[in-house]
């Protein structure tokens, strides 16, 4: 029999000591807590121990002789009163919220629910007594891991170029990655992947959720899988499918190899909700441990959840222990695994109080003051579905934000929409209207044209309607307003003119993204022409629809992206550390100047001319000895004659032209240039 001792209430989870393992679980409203030990595979319960010590709501014990590899779970006793928010049911085995590694899969069965499924409208008020252990994943005790060996690159924000991708989808179809490691952290850290990222000039990889997540029962019943992973089951454990033979060590090893190449790793994290869903969802962890502490419940009706996320529930980050759990999880990934930053899904929910979103929420302050997290790259997705959910530009200094307005305006501009010049110029210049207060910097705006949620770049220029039939929802899911243009034909075509138009539009969109102030984010696969067949919501396509198709290699487009990133990284005018204001520098040159077709400064009337679709912008360098840049944008469906504006020294040389007509040519101030229909030209000053 295992010898149980009082142990300590800190740290939470399972922690190996010199004599055994300490276990600690927070449940402020429990009456009794039991620790269940299992065999190595989690199939058979070998011992059940009553935890009698409780300090400040933390139940704890120390088991002598128990060490690395031990498999365990919790059972928590307490009141069954769903009308009051209490849903304790000791018949349900519960996963430790601090579990570091999972054993076994979640196997859907009605016994996973704390109530009898199908027993009527008020079934969730009745307690179900069936044991759920055989269907539950369990936690494994792990030893503290070594930190990554290579120092973090700590790339400066102005020179950051983000590449958003899915860990599994990035390599499942990569012909140069060994088949036995595809889809894992080891594949991410493989030479072919790193070489590709370096060729593109990428400085940071942003990965869709890698924390352990549950498969949605409705998807399993349809023969599909949750691919994206926004359904968290464990905040401290990696998704088991992403680990190979090397186990947990593979994470730090992959991060280490990327760091050696100067590439940072950013994780997309989901702390706004969990996989337990609404009041009719399963009882897997937090719900059964202490429902009223971990979740936001509806005021006056605690039977139901405050569904701010559209996923059934929302974590209660106002509770100090929940806030602590989020912070502990972030620190684990940032220290043990060496991660450089985080992108927070539905981040508005994280800042919610009873009366709405609060940019001064304690969680935001906790992150910024933390000696580890305060140096990390912190990116917020600034919305949820609750009242006042769209909070773009309202997060506190120290946080960057996904700029959805940038995406929409840039897409509309290149489809030829009218009246967009003022909005386009503002977004192109890092959106100081949104981020200019509170001494924030241009890198507060994370710019993107495409992301995992929506069309790929190839599909953006190939489809005007979504084609999500494979999702099994009769094409009702996904965005209906994609602001896309198919260039004259829906989907695949052999029309030479349509294909040429699509190729140029892709170059226009990529060039705009990488020439804009702020931080650019590329969607993985856009640089090779990856398509999802018009599916703009591939969340359940863990297959060839969702995976990057490396057989579609568009070498010319890849080289074009590499040229753009090289230009951005070399030229200080394209990634300034301060917002553009038009103020003159010590040489009397304004940091930015906007011109019309006649080389004169834009007037208010010209800015507001509805049919105007052409703009010229001159950018002064931010560093002495660097060159000025001149960017001509023509979104009209016909060529436009432009004049080179005054200023600069000597001549201008065209270094990039999406119409592939002017590169290498030189012009002086006052000379004319024909900007082809739907094209972008970049010029550098030459002495």
C-alpha cells in the first residue's frame, strides 16, 4: 500500500520530490477529494486514496515512493445542485488541470456526462452514477525537463515576420520530411522545414494550438476530426499526436533547432474556454472539480454558462486560482519548452469582468509584470461574441493585436472597391488611429491578409463563394463575407488570362502585406500557392484539404516572397519603430509623404474621390545611410500614368514590380511611369 503524507499545497499538479511525488488540486467547494492511481497504460485502477489535507482550498498529499511515470486521475465529492452551479459527481474520473502528459484517448460514451444523456429537457439536473474512468485519458507524472540549450533569439518587433501554420498540417505532405515523423514537433524542427523558413526570411513561427485538445463528439460521429485544436483538454500537456518516439523532449528540441536558426516560436493558446462545453457537455476536468470557480456562470441562473465564446462556456479569469492556472501554464511553455510568445484566441473573454471588457484586467497586468512573460511576444485576438466583443485597439500597451480591419481593407482595395484610399493608407501605415494612444508602437498591429480561419491566398483569388461541403454542414459554416475575387472564373481553370490575373493579385496582396508598417503575418502555404479547394473553414479537415500541399510548389511565388522579406529586413523605411506622422527629420525630409498621379501632395479632395484607386507613398529611412523608398499602388483595372514626385537624391530604381514590367529601370523626379493595371511598384533612391 502506498504511504500517503500531508504534502504541500504548492505547486499544483504532480511534482516529483526526493522521496516521492506531491499532488495538489484546487477545489474550493469540494467536500472530499480522492486520488486514483492506475497502471502504466491507464487501463486499471490500482489504488484509491482519500486526500484529507486542504489548505486555502487546495487539496494536497505526498505519496512516498511514487515517481516518474505514475498514471493518475482525480475524483471530487461535493454538492450536486446544478441550479446553484454545483456539479460534483465522484463517479466521474477527472483529469488534473495541471497534467503534463496524457495517457490514453478520450473515448466518447454517455458515461462521460455527469447526467443521464437523453433523459429529457432537465436531464442535466439528475446525477448519473456510471463510472467514466475507462473512457477517460489520465495524467502521467513527469520529471522536470531541461530548458532549451540555445538562447532565445529575441528578434526585435520591427524586424519580425510571422509565419502562421498548423504543426501537423505543415509537414504531413512534405516530401523531404521522413514519413515516420511527419506531423510532429520533430518534423517542425527538421532540416527541410527550417531551410524553407530561412529561405522565406521568416523570423517567427506561430503554431495553431498544440496544447492537448478533445475531439468533438459531433465530428467523430460524422467521421471527421477537430483539426485546428481550439477545444482545450489540458493547458499544460501537449497534444499527444504531435509527439513522436522522443516524447516531451521533442518539443524543446524542435524549439532549440529553430532558435539556432534565429527563428522564434509563438503558440496560439486557448484560455477563453475549454472542451467541456455548455451545461449539457461532458464532465472531464474543471466542471467536476469546482464548476463555480473555474467557469463564468450566468448571473441569477448559475445552472447555465456565460457563453461569451460560442463554444458553450468561458473560463472565469477573474478568479485568482484560474488566473494563476493561466499564468502557470504560460510560464511552463515559455521556460521548460523555450517558447517565445503567445497568440491568445478570443482574448476579449480573458479581459471580461461582470460589467464587460476591462483593459486593466488583472490577468493583463500579471502577464506584463511577469519577469518571463513580460519579455515574450504577446498577441491578442481582439474579439469574442459577447456584448461589446470587438475590442480592436483597446488592449493595453505591451500587447499586439491581430488587425482584422487591415485584412478587410487590403482585400477590398485590390478587388477594386471605391472610396478606400484614406482607410487603405491608414492601415498601410500601421493603423495609428487604433494603436496610437498609450505610447504603443507600430508593432501593436499584426497585419495579415489570410490566416487559418478563411481562404488561403490561392483561394482568395480563385473563389467568390465558400465551398465547405466536405465539412458536413451543408456549406452553412464559415464566413460568407470573404471579400474575395475569383478573377473571372470560380475555382480551377485553364484560362490563361484568369491565371495571369490571379498570379498578379497574389503578388499585390503579398507585397502590400510585407511593405506595410506594423508586423506582417503570412499564412503557411500561401508562398507556394496552397489551396483548400475553396474551403474557408477547414477546422475539421485533418486530411489533404487542410494540410499544406507541397506538390503545388510555385517556385516563382516563393522567390517573390523571399525578395519581399529580404527588402523588408534590409530597408529601415519599411519597418519603422515609430508611427508615421509626416514630421520632418534632421535632414528636413518627412518620414512619409503621399502623392497623387501628378506628383503633387494628396489633397483632401483627392483623398475622398470615390473612384480614385491609385496612390504613391514615399518613405524616408529610419536609419542614417539607408535609402528612401517610393511605392506606387494602382488597384484600377487599367494602366495609369504617374509622375515621379520631387524629393530624394538623384534617380529612383524600380526594384520590384508585381506586373513584371519596370524592374531595373530608373526614373528621375518629374519623369513619367506607366503603372500597369492592378500592380504595385517599389522604387529605391539612387545617388
